[in-house]
C-alpha cells in the first residue's frame, strides 16, 4: 500500500468473511475488505465491538469505498459508501 501506517486513506473493494489468526486461540471469522490487488484488510468501526459487529456483517458481499486508518492490517473505518 502507498499510504503510511496511521494515515487516513480511501480503499475500494468487496466485503467478505475471512478467517483471522488461523490456528491460534484468537482464530475467528470476521469481515474483511478485499481490495482489487487481493490484499485483505480486517474491518473495524471506530468505537464498535471488535467481534460480531452486525453493521459490518450487513455489508458482506457488497462493494464499498471506505475511508479509514490502517494499523497492523486492520482498517479502522471512519466512513464508507456502497458502490
């Protein structure tokens, strides 16, 4: 990615369920934004629960443009719109 860690940027992709931390005690399925280049960013809304966010689950299968900050592979969402 071209942006710096912690810098707000826009990303476009499809929201999909993917396995997070496979093989670990933290393993779970969570919403990810899969970008055109195949990179997947785990999604998390600012101030929301980190697991079981029903608003993010409602985006599954949809193409969105999201604005947020990336830290350690997690896209902390500030805003998004469906494409």
